[in-house]
C-alpha cells in the first residue's frame, strides 16, 4: 500500500544575532604625538601601519574614530589596553 | 631590534629625576580618573581600576630605575629590546598626562599641542618649570619613536 504523500512544510527564517556589537572609539587628546598613536594602534589592534595611520588622522581631524567593532568582551579588552597606553578610548554600543 | 639609547645632559637628567619623584605617586590616580571605565558591572569596573593602577605603578618604577641608572654626562638611558622601548614610551606618555592634569590643566588643549613654544614669562616659575620638563619628556618620546621607526 502506498503511503500517502505528505508535502513537508519547509520554511526559512532569518537568523539574527542577538548580541549587539560594540565600537571601540579613540578620542583626540592634546598630549600624545601622532606617531605614538600609530604605534599604539598597531600594537594593540594588530593592524597595519597604513591602517593605523588612517585611524590616527581621523582622530586628529574629526576628534574621534571607531577603530574596531565586535563582541563586547573583546571590545572591553581593547579599550582597557588602549587606556593602559594612555589613549583616550571608550566603549560604545553599535546601533 | 637593536638596543636604543636616549641621551641627555646630566643636568637635564637631575631635573627630570627630581620631577619624577614628585609626580609619579599621583600618576596612577590621573590614569584612573582619565579613563572612561564601564560602570554597568562593578566587578569589571574594579578589575579595570586595579589594572590601570597597577600599570601606572609599573611605569613609575620603570622611569625611576631608568633615570637612576643613567649615570655620567651625558647621561644615557639604554633600552635593550623592543618590549623595553615600548614600555618606556608608554611610561613617558603617562608622566606627560600627569603633568598636564596636575600642574597645568588650565592651559587649553589647543595651546598645549604647541607646548614647545609655550614658554610664557608671565606664568609662575613652578608652571614654567613643569612645562619645560613636559617638553623634555616629549623630546625623549620623539627620539625613541624615531629610533623605533627607523
């Protein structure tokens, strides 16, 4: 006996991450030299000299730059490390 | 990276050493006060504060030892490897911030960026002295950055 054909119901839904992303923001300061900021960003974030210089110029010209975005724990670690290097860094929720 | 050297006159070394003795104990407080510490989690905030304070303590010891060991005229600070050089660079930034916050917080940021030209005879001697030291620490930082980059 043939089994009745049952058409399975297949649905799709978007999977959206529930954990919000966080921005690591560096603010301009009057004390640290531009070249120092580049060295710090290179060492802490592990980015290239060119990328670090780009961020430094944004900080210098616009007063602040988002230098990293991602999960909270990592963002906190970066902010603490940047502060330990005496950059003015802070955490901001993204979106 | 080969060892790096910072050279200064014995007089400059003595003046900067004296200033470091005065300013270093307060550097930790300045470092913590400046930092924007997340306050939503008290345990994290406490860890954060302790980390910054410990860091400042290490930097004060590093600077004190380096200047104390720089004998002779000219006095030379020798940094043996990259880690030492970067730590010293960071410590110099800390002391410049401490001076900025504790001695001349009234000077606007825009003026401070050209601090090398900021010698004003109308300022009290204490402040002029601190500004001169601030510039000297900056020159040491720039010399070190130049050597690291080359």
